């Protein structure tokens, strides 16, 4: 990998994003944690960044690679995927949009570069390798991401929203977060996920997702062994959201809080074993099924309640937006934990 060549090429597509916020009816410019990065993706001035970089902003300013500052308009934002789309009017000049790659072809051990504006101090890049792929969940908002890129490239405040690049100058991810308290562990949103989100943001200004209104955890062999109960494979319902489709059809949440080998569980709830005839024994199966569903769609759930099997019908709704704006002071490197340590919402 020719790091110098990759940096020189992609730096022209990478921008600095500064967010200003409304305080007592006055616009104020945020300090370091109101700064982030973004990447120019077309000749019309569309820029991709993280949703948490611009969340709650009253004014957004973009600094292009040559130092030119331009105002940005928010096209749309999606907190669940942590992707936002901005629009700027490009002045005359040579502004090169980034080439987008195929994140499905990434492999563990592959070299990558992260480019951005750490702490707003100007362009910088860091090299690393892809160390794995996983599922992560933002702890406070309980936002589930199906798949993220884990890498040894550290993500500092201000790097969020910048491109993760492969050896062929292609953007394969958008840098998003780092693991609190750990060194050289960063996470990026796969560019194929970003492409799909951007398409919806351009059309609707938001991402429309189906919503059942539960939080749950998937039954594991370890759980069955430790509690010595004949639990079936599936999604154990631990909470049912008020006013949700799940509440209206009477899905039961768990009531017994236990900690098993340091992991929290809520036992006693319904177990969802299939959705529209498709097994949902793992998070991968569940995510694949829900990707095929739409809001307002009627579906069939097969559940197990106290050992008895039943079939229930429910019409999904559009997932509500998370309550309130994310506080920019606390979100730029969001606290995230492995999916297994929390309850996944659907």
C-alpha cells in the first residue's frame, strides 16, 4: 500500500465539518467535540458524515481541502446507522469526489487508512488493518447496527465521519467510533451500508424501518446449560415498548432479572422462534428477515410462551425516531459495547 499516494488522493475528498448550536437563542460555535470529518461523494456537493457529528446542530459549516469554507444543508440523518448526508454548493475549483468501493469484499488482515481531522487540527491519517467484523450497539440509545468494521486504526474526536480507505484509493467505510478505554480499536460503517442509507436519505430525508417494539436477547446454549431450563432457540423478549405493535398483540416481556456469568438477562418472556415462516434463532437470521419487511406490513410470529407454542398476527409500523436530539457534547466517539452485553431492539 502506497500510503503517500492514497493520502494525497483522498485528502482532496475529505472535509472538516464544524457544527454550531443554539444556546439561549444565540448561535454558538462548538469546541473540539463539535468538529468532525466528512467525505465528498459526488460532483454536486453531497457529503457523507456521521449522524452524531451534526446531531442537534443549528448551523453546519464545511471546510474543503483547499481551506474554502461553505455552509452546508442537512439532506437527512439516520441515528440508527449513524449516517448523515449534507449538501454544499461547490465553488469553482478542482474538488474530487471519492470513489466508493465494495465493503463486502473486505477481509480480516487487509490494510486500511483512516483520513480525517483529529481534534480539528488539520488533515491527518493513520494506518491499520481490519481485525474483524461485528455487531455493535450504542449503550445509551440502544441502537443496533447489523455489521461494523473493526480495525486497529484508532478513531480520535474529529476523525468521526471521515473515510476508511483501501489500497486502491476506494472508500470502504465511514469512520464512526472507538472503544472507550481501549487502544487501537476503531469501528467504521461499511460503505455498502452507507450507500443504501444515502439512497433513502436522498429520497425521504430519513430511513423508514419496520418496527415491532420489543427488546430481546437470543437464547444461547450457555444460558440453557446454566439455568437448566428447556428453552427453545429464538429471541427472548425482555421488554415491550409502550404503544408498540408488540404491546397491542399482547407479547409478554420477561419479569425475572438475573445475572449469569456477569451478563444480564430478563427471563420469563415470550420467545419468538420464527417470523413469516423463517427461523430467527440468531441475530443474523433476524436481521436478514427484517431487511425484507416494510412498515405497515402484516406478518406472522410463531412464539413459545411457558412451553406452549402459538401463532400471532401483527402489522408492523414505522420505527419512531429516537427521543430528543443526541447531545453533541457526549456523542462524538459514542460509548459502545458488544451486542451480547445489551438487549437488542426491533
